[in-house]
RNA sequence: UCCAGGAUUUCAUGGU
C-alpha cells in the first residue's frame, strides 16, 4: 500500500487527478487492499493539488460518514487549506471548530496553513496576531516553517524592513534558519530589486555551507530577468550550469520569457536547444512561454508547431495556452480559429468541475 | 516497543 500512496502523491504532483482516482480503484478492486486513512489522505491531496476542490470535498464528506475513516489532523489541515485557497474563510473556521469538537486538536501544520492563508490575501496583521496568539497561549509550537511563511509574505508584499525584523527575531529565538529561509530571502530581495542584498545572501549561504540549489538560482535568474538585467541573467544561468546545478523547466521558462520580451529570438532558440538536449519532463508552463515567444515574434508557423508538439507530448493546454493562441489569431483577424480555441477552452473548464 | 508511509513554507508562462 505504501507504494500506492507514493504513486497517488506522484499523480497529485503531476496534476493527474483522474489517474489518481483510477489507481485508487485499482488498489481496492484488483489488489483487494483495504485503503488506510493515509491512502485516502493521499488521494485527497492529489485532488487538492490538481484544484479538484469539489471532488475532494465530496470524498471528505463521504469519509466522515464511515466510522473507520474519521478525519484526523492531517485530513483537516488539508481541507482547511482547500477552503482557504478557494477564499472560503468561513468554511475554514467552521472546519477548525468542527475538528476540535470531534476531539482532533489542530497542530503546528494546521496553524501554518492558516497563517499562510492570511498572508496570501494580504491580511498581514491577522497573520501576526495568529502567530502571537499561538505563541502566548502555547496552543502549539511554531516551527521553522511558521517563520519562513511569515518572512515570505513580508517579502512578497515588499515590506523588507518587516521581513528583516522577522528574520532577526527568528535568530534571536534561537532557531536555525534553513535552506528555505535563505531561498525566501534571495527571492524577496530579488523581486524587490535589491540585487546587492540578494547576492550577499548567496555569499552567506556558500560560506556557511547551505546548499545553493536550483531554487536559489531560479530566483536570481527571475529577478535579473524582471529587472531587465539580461546580461546578468545569462551569466547567472551559466554559473548555475558550471556549478553543476541542474536547471528546471522553471529556469528555462524565465529565460525564454525574458529573451522574448527583449526580442532576442536567437537566444530563445538557444534555450530551446538546451531544453531539447535535456531530460526535462514535458511542462505546460514552459510550452506556454515558448508559444508566447513565437507569438511575439509573429512567427505563427513556429507557434502552431510548438502547440502541436506540446499536445503530442501528451500535455493538456491550459487557460494560459488558449489565451495566448486566441489573442494571436484575433490579432491576425483569424476569428474562426480564435473561436475554435475559445470553445476548446470552455470545454476544458467544463470538464474540470 | 521501535521504525516507516499521508497534511503546511521558498521559484515561472497569457490577459497586464
């Protein structure tokens, strides 16, 4: 069963909810395994990752009717996350009450989920209040994730002073920052154009033997790209490869977007060749950036070819893909084709409910 | 009894 659970999680990561459902049924029917609560949690999480919130909640309701599958703190934390992501804060707080009523105590993960949810919608004072509340009441012990979440949200909102303040408080509390903490700082400084500080964090990381990984490099590459520092971006990409850090779809997506924004078509092709020579799994966002690059270049044959290639690789276009194509065809007065893709997009959206 | 397996954080693409 552990293998099934691992595979369910894989499907969730790859956003393949239907495959997850099939696998789960296979496990029950063919291998006659009585699924554990963990298996159900894995299935729920696959649905959540694939934004099949409704399916997840149906399963959740079903589980509650079965005495052996009474949700535990894992399941409740996951469902609370689902509510928050759908903007259903009332329902989230109802679940929080419900879990306590049924004797399941929320833990650090549950509160981290809520703290992150406040941050995501910009309710930073509520975010802080919740943090001090759990600290004061001793409801649960904040962990490094809690701090990382708060640091991230101040960084994302451009409040660098607050971010640094929280980073210092973290250290003052005697907690060791981790890889994620530093990557969060690199990302925050980068997105706010503070390139010197960004670089100094990386220097610090190297000095104290934290892993400078693909997330670190991706943040820098993205930051330079956004800031129009194309040369610096290219150099960082080279440094990444020289350092033996494997680039990801994310890396190439940043590069292609920036090069195409600066109409550097030869560089787009260069990235594309490195992509072809790599063993990266097919990726929708990466194809989207390429399709958009060809649309910018008004190279519509290449755009269509990239779209066909994407479908041949078994990838389903998403709303972004369709939007790019529809805009492209509209700009060429090809209303029929634009309409056709509009219908396909609507069909996709309908299928997902 | 111990161990393992499920939940939360850092990163991209269109409309902008």
